[in-house]
C-alpha cells in the first residue's frame, strides 16, 4: 500500500476530494441496493402470505381487484 501511495504521489493525509467522493458514492449505491433487495424480499413474502391466507392466487387477485375498484 505504501508503494502504491508513493507511485501516485499521495501521502496518507493527502487524498483528493475526487477519490473521497467516489468512495462515498460507492457506499451510497451499496446501501441503496441493499435496501432495495430487502424491500423486494419483504414484498415477495407479503404476496406469499396473502396467497396462503386467501386460498390461492386467483382468490387473491379477485380480492385485490375488488379492493381497488370497490365493486
């Protein structure tokens, strides 16, 4: 690591703002992707729970359509 820092001409306290910004951006994207995965898994779990409590996918669809349209 020390050799790499010397080749780039950077000391330990001399990181440029572009490198810091890139690291923060990568961490942000990682957090967003992790949360999106968790939300998607939660949605699938809810659909499976709804199908099991309603008695099947057709009954679930019929009940959802009734709830959305009010008919």
